[in-house]
C-alpha cells in the first residue's frame, strides 16, 4: 500500500468495501454515482502531488479503475487484477470462490439488491416527485423492524442522527437521493434514475449467512414498497 492510501467508491456501492479497507488502513471516499467524480478526485490528487495515494475506484454497476492512467472505468485493468488474484490464490491452494466465502465469514454476508420501479409519462414524473417528497416529509422510523439510525438527504446536504437530532453536512454536490442507515451495516438508498423514468432502491442486507441476508433483503424491499405506496 502507498502512504495514506485512498479507495474510492460510489455511495451506493456496498459498505463491505469500507469494512475491508479499514483493515488495511485505507481511507474510503464516497462519491456520487458517475466515474467523472472519481476522475475529478484523481485530478485533484495529481494537482497536490498525491496521486500515488489512489489505489482503486469502483461503482455498484461493476465498474473499476486501478491506477491513474485513465479517468473512466477500465475493464482491461480490472480483468488483469482478477487474473493476478486467481494466480496468487492458486499458488497457495485456494480458489477465488473460497476466498470470497472467507470474506463473508470474516465480515458477514453483505447482500446487495436493487429494486427498479418504472413511472411512464408526465404523470409518472409527477408520481416520482411525489414519492421523493413524501419520503422527505415523513422519514421512516423503522425498516424491516430495524430502527433507522441516520437519514441522509443529499439534496439538502445533511445527515441527521434520528436519536439525537444532530446534523452533519454532506460535502458532495446536491443530488436527489435519500439514504437510511440501519443497525449492523444494513442500509437503504433511494434515488430517481438520471437516464430513465425510474426510482431505484438500493438495499444492503447484512447478516451472518446468505439465507438470513436474503430474508432480510426481502423484508426491507417489502417495507420500502409500502412506504413508497407501490403495490
């Protein structure tokens, strides 16, 4: 690792990245969705002579960038990293699947699920606006029986602690996104798509095993549909 390493991810990418990075002393920077933001951070590091700190950047949609030679996702480098991993672990008698299972055993099962809800036409656009407005005005107190610990509003630019009421600023460009953090690392993020008439709900369900995580993700999804008034 370089001195003061940085790992960058979009804010909808699994928080498992943060857990793993902390083990190796890496700072994790969460940015809005879009590789242009990762590219901007690399450029900023270059201007301050700190480009060597950048280790890897990633998005939830399977985009990766290692190294500073590009400002967009790079499947060639990502493929080579996978080959390097496969070769290394084969040399010590492990498969990539075994290593992945070991990660889940150490940190827990972080199950990511994405729900897409389509709203066609002008009435659909209004419906999306109404849903986001309703969630802002009436933030859920519980999701799948779990207390909502913090509510982050990326449009208003703050994170609110639901227990204390205290607020912390989000130092990112404004975006129509709501995020709910739950106990144990589970979370829900809601945002309208930037390219399609859809609302996307990103679910992270954390449990000790896959079966429990799947059950939790299903319950979280059902609650979000009810909160959004979607049958």
